[in-house]
C-alpha cells in the first residue's frame, strides 16, 4: 500500500516542480517584456494630441435648472463649469506605458491630467444624478446618466441607476444597450457592471 502512495507523491512533486518552474519562466518573460516596453516608451518623442477623443459637456441638454439652489447640486454645477475649461479624455484601460508609447513621454503629464479630469467628471455626474434621483427627478437623472454612459464611464452606480430607470419605464432596448456598452468596457469594473445589468436584462 505504501509503494503506490509513495509513487503518486513523487509524481505530484515532479508535476509541482514543473508547474512552478513554468510559472517562474512566464513571470520572467512578462517582466522582461514590461521593461522592454517601458524603455521604448521612455524614448518615445512627443506626438500630436489632435486625435484624442476629447469630451465636451453638453450643458444645453443637461437639467441645469433643476434644484440649482441645492448645495450639492450647486457644487456639482461649479465642478462641471470648471471642468469645461479643461481638456477631458477617458484613458481607462491604458497604462502610463501605453500612453507614452502612443503619444510620447513628454506628454504624459498632460495626459494624466486629462484623465484625472475625466475621473472627476464621471464622479461629479454620478453625485449630481443621485441627488436628483433621490428627489424624484427621474427624467432629468436619465439625461445625466445617459451622457455619462456615452463617455464609457466605469462607475457601476451609473449603470445600476440607469438600468433601474429603464426597467421602470419598460425600456428593454435601453437595458440591452447598457449591457452591450458594459461588455465592451476596458475596465476592472467591467464584470461587476455586467453582472449588475444582467439582473435587469429580460
């Protein structure tokens, strides 16, 4: 009885050693590839930023007159007006190395700021929408969140509230469109958002 067990144990040790060795080799290759890309990125010259997908805030189609005296809403409005004066770009899914390779190392500071502006934008829109939704302004909430989704936001609450609104309206196409959007997100939040929307999907 002991010999079969011992033989199985030896086979297991050999297999484990092989798997660990394979994992170390893969990790080493990934590390080498990373540093090669980083070295190339750091030597990439400045490139034009004309092709960036700049985001513009459509004030004319947003409910700027609703609850504008409310402190929370007023703060959101102020933040949006400030952001409107600055470039806004969604770089979700891009690493700094990716950005340097594509647009040049000298532009990384600008690009980081543009992405930070985007993060501020979608969180401001979410905060504003939540306030209006809590106050019963469903149509106006939908306007805000639909704009946010059009920028490929990965704020899960945006999709959840908008899906809830669509569900209440019987808008199955709207929920289906949200799900399609979510499935194409380049974000770590993608799977969470997809699972949330699947609960609303008919």
